[in-house]
């Protein structure tokens, strides 16, 4: 089956045909974090979807060049730095660091480049683009000294969001500076400096000021990936106005189609509700780790639902993630043991062989739920074959090869370089002895002591297994 994705622009499933796929890598731009606070798990759902997309393209033989921007200057970062009383760069630095740390915890592959909006190279590029838009009468400087995009001059404005321009009307109170715009929907390309900005300003032909958020992405995308890119991703929140504005700016300057495929990830809900600090259901990656879960478990929980379906995050879902991973771990261990100690008298009845169903499901607009369905079906079948002594070592290694291949997309394998501390091993042995003596009380106490040391003991068919659990990533 050919690779197909749902394109937000056409609202249709389209076959994936990147530009010059033979000669160049797939050019992919993903809107990155605004570094004014620690990213929450809803943000990471989108980043994990993008990670899945990149890894699947690579599994299918594409080279991918991915750029993710860091928005380190816009209203929220300036306000945050002001309130904290520190320079902008110092303020954003901590959240940049936190973002990379969390991304690593969740095993998100690094992008090839992480351009920052405050880099002078890109500021210059933004100024160049704005000048070009003004000379084409697609932008104007208003009386408030800011520069705005003139949406009435760009007939395609609203095509991504499937939005009627005439619906763009003022509702309620309008900030005083908005009276300076020709149309309520015109968006800022360059924001003139005002006192609240403090020393955060750059020189421009229109006076001191700073770029608008949208032009940052247009300029960095063009600087690093060229006029036309293959894939642009983000969360559904980004569709309007951010991505709509990016199209208007980029195509306004080049006159060429900016993006071939627009892919957007649906929201994350917590217990069926929108995540909000005021509801007490707002979680960051460290919040989830503090509850005793691992990064691998959170990765699985955020990965397992199709990206266009809202994902409902619950603690029960986290426990299910832990269980599912436990099944994978146990299965891999069994296959490994079978290869290590070939059995005699294997009856090769109806041997289950690896198929391409997993990859095929991902070809179909990244249908991860179907793909995982095939994985667990395979685990069930092969476990049954092993139970009945119907699997030989060759077959087991074929399954491990298959796992290696699909795990290049999933990245869900337990860390193997972890050695079990002596103290934990001894406690596990004592617990096993207590279990043999059917002393369940003592066995439970020992499990808790093991857990307090950051380890988890699971009783499997092949005896107790220790994994890194509570409190460790
Ligand atoms: Zn963006």
C-alpha cells in the first residue's frame, strides 16, 4: 500500500509524494515550543506524533530533514521575563533546557535543527520578508508603527482553516491599538516597541520593535528548508491563525506553494476535560514521573491513540500502558531465552510468521491503534506457540528481527544497560523465598521495599522479573 496522509489543507487523504524524493530528503517543519513555561503533556502528544511520523517515513526508506523552531520571543516570553525580573534570554534558557530534557525522557528523536527566533540571522530574514510583503502591497505600516499583513489582498487566506473571511469580525472589546489596522483580521508582522518591552527590541526599517510570532516560522522554515517544503506539522491549535498566517506570508513573498502536506494532531484531554491549571489537571512530564511512572510508559500512553483522535489521558491509561509494556518485555525475554536454549522436539505445527501488517497500518495515515493491535495479536499467537512447544529458535529470531524493525518506529524497548543493584537482587531473592513459603504478607512487604528503591518486581511464568519502576525514568 502506498503511504497516505490526511492533509488538513484539502481535508482529504492523499498519497504521499514528496518533491524530488530521489534527490533530496523529505523536508519537514514542526512548530516547536514557546519557551515561557515548561511544556505540558498535551504539547508532548504533538511532538510524539511528529516523532512517529518521522520514524515511519525513515522506516519506509525516506531520508528526513526536520526543523523544529524554538519560539523565544513573543508576548508570553516577554511578560514572563518582566515578571521574573530577569533578561529574556536567561528566562527562556531554563525552559529550553527543560524541553530538551523532557523530549529525551520521552525518547523523541532530535530534529536536525532547532533554530531560535532571536538569532540575528533569522531576524534579518524576517525583516527581508516583511519588506518584500510591503513592496507587494501585502503589508502596511499602521499609525501605531507596527506592520500588519493585509489579508484582503491575499485571496487564499482562510483556505487552510476553511474559513470565510467575512466571518472575521470584531466581537466585543477591541484593544485600542487594533483600531489602527485596516481589517480586524490583519495580523502583526512587526510589533513596534513599547515601554512594556523594556530592552527587548531590534532595529528595523520601521523603527525598533520585534517580530510577530507567525513570521518567525515562515522565515526560519525558508532559511533552512527553502521556499517549498513537504510536510508541516503542529497541533490543531496551530491551524488558525498561526499556520494560515504562515501560508499567507511565505506564499505572499515567493508566489509558490509553501507546503505540500499539512498534518495536525488533535487535543489531549485529561479525564475527559480540557487541561487547565485552574482545574488541577495540568501535567508536565516531571509531574507524571513524580507519580512513579517512567518516560517509556508515558511515551506509550501518548503514542497509542491515532493522532487525529482526541486522546483522553487518565492514570488508569498510564497503568494500562505499564501493563502493555510488561507484556512486550516478557515476550521479548521469552523469545530471547528460546534462542539461547534451543528446545528439542519442537512441533512446527501452524507456525505464526511475522507479517508487514504493522507497517501497512502506519502507511494508512499513521494508524497506530491498528498497528499496535497487530503487535499484540502477534504476541498472543507466538506466546501460544511457545506454550505448546511449537516454535523453534529460527522462528524466534525471525520475530526478534521483526521487533527490531518495528521498534525503530516505536522505541519502546526497556533499557537493557541497567544492572540490578545487589541490594535489590537480594530483596527479590528473599521475596521469592517468602512466596515459596506462601508468606504473602512478607512477600508484599519486600515488594514495597524493592519499589521504594525504584524497582518493580513482576511474577511471570518464567519466575520473577525485575524492571526499573517507580520514580526512575
Ligand atoms: Zn510555527
